[in-house]
């Protein structure tokens, strides 16, 4: 990153600089140098953007579990392919869709309900509640287990895998404890395991029906987690509230080396930037994540009420993607991408061909200048998106050596 900055290449969340020269030889040499010293690392440091949402399919139709879908992506049977677990109403059960395609192109056919102790996992709840699954190696024995949040009373159940990763067999669920009391977040529990305080032990983060996010610190061991009483996560100096029915995940969204908090609720999908560090997170207030909408450009992600997110590299392209479970039992997929220049090349005429990652329903402004501090010359306005990649050829001149790209309002 430092070497690229020395070449006056600076990348930011919404504006991206690339350098080229007015002469083919210098431009080609500079492009090769930037690739050699890690241009890809600079691209990875950008906040992830999203392409328009689409529904996950099962045999050519939208996946539909009934109501209040709560998704979790995991390789459930250890075959190297992403499977899909979905808690749902009105049954109060968890549907398992095994992937019969590839890891880069998941294909789902039929679903079965997950079982524990020889019977379907069944956690009924009224209203908009549903079981909230999370897959992890909870007891650090090398095998994936299952945690499930209870919609009715806010408990979290641990289902231990007593067999193998290739053929998981779950024991009867046991409720987690916080100190001497049964752990509860009141209702609509959505558990997620992550080492939040950086002490090497996996803690428990859990959303609830009121939109709060609870932090249960692991004061036990990796093999036998034990939790202190829950505390509410803070963001912007106050207790974080994402909106009712909160779900959270942790990921470094903006590539600054510090993991942030991502969450969803009844009102949207949000990002809380972490301005602290790995051992002492400090969260900023939630900011709505956006995706393109036909005729409207970038808009806050909102698939309707009761949104429940998961976060995974769904298409195996090295960039994390967003899944959102919906009230109607469907699951929306928002492909993540890095908005950045991906290629620069000279033409024999002296023109400069630029290419960048893009998304449908957007257009772009392109500016140029003689230095990184003076990129003010608007050379192209509202360039229409070419889909996932957009190309533009600039007439070029010797004094236009720096370019900035912006998503048009």
C-alpha cells in the first residue's frame, strides 16, 4: 500500500485513482510496476460494494421455506461445498439444503429438516420468531457443531456433533449458561460466535427482538466455553440498537485491518465501523448499506420487514457477499465487489482505455488532472454501467495523467 501511494495512486471508498502517462511505453511500465508491487492489495482495502439483489434458487424457482427465513451458510457435510441452513416458521424448524453444484456455483434441490437426538430440532415461537442457526466448532474438538437461537424465550441451544464432519449427528440440545443462570436475551435470539475482545477465546454475540446486541464474554476455555453476564454493545457512545429483530456478523468491511460489525433488522442492513482495535473495539453508529435499484441508483438495502443476514463469499471470487433472509421465506443474494479500476492500457493513437468493476443500474463520472491533488476535469459524465465491468476509452493527452472514478448520483 505504501509503495502504491508513492506512485500517487490513492484509493478511497468512493473515488479511485489510477495513473497512466501520455506515452505508451511509460504507461505500460507503470501499470506493470503497480501490479508487481501489489495493486490487488490496494483494491482489497476498499469498502465492499454490492450489486443488485436476486433470489436464491431451488430447481429453477425461488427458495421458499414458508415464513421468516433465517439463513446460515456452512459446509455441513464436509464435502467442500457451501450448504444452506435456514430457520423458518411456522414449523419452528431448520431446513438443510445440501449443495449439489460447486462451491463457486451452489445448486440446491430439496431440503430436509435438521435433527438432534433422533428428532427434528423444534423451537416454536409465536409472532415472527424462528430458530436462528449458527454453525461453528463450538467445543474446539475439530468438528462442526450447531448453535440455535430460540425465538420465544431468547435462549441459545448448543447441539454437539457426536459423529464426523462428513456425517454430523447432533446430540440433544442444551441451553447455554451465563454464570449460574440460563443465558437469555429475552426473545428472538440470534447467536454468533466470535473472539470479540481478542483474548484468544471465542465469545458469544447475540441479537434480540428489541434490536439490541449482547456480548457474552467467554471466561471459560476453548473446549468448554463459559460466559459472564451479558452486556450491551455500544456504538457511537450509546447502546447499539439496529432496529427490532437484530442479527450480527463480524467482518473487516473497509479493509483497514480491524473487524467491523455488520447487522440487520426490521429496517435495513447496517455497518458499524470499528475505530478501535482487535482487543478493544470501538464502534461508530450504524450506517445503512446500499445496493443498486433499477431506476433509483444506490438505495439502502431493504427487502421488506424481518430481514436476517448472513455474510459469506457465496460465489467464491474472494469478495464477501450478503445473504438476507426475508419475511416471505425467500433469501436474497447481494453479490459483493470492489469498486476500483481493474485495467489501464494505452492505444496506438495515444488514447487511454480504462476498465473498472461496476454494477447494473448505476452510471459513472470520470475526472482527470495533472496531479492527484488536482483531478477536477470532468472528461466523461454518466457513463452507463456495462454490467459487472465497464470500459471507457479517453481521447488522452499528455497533461491528463491521473484519473478518478465516481458513482454518479
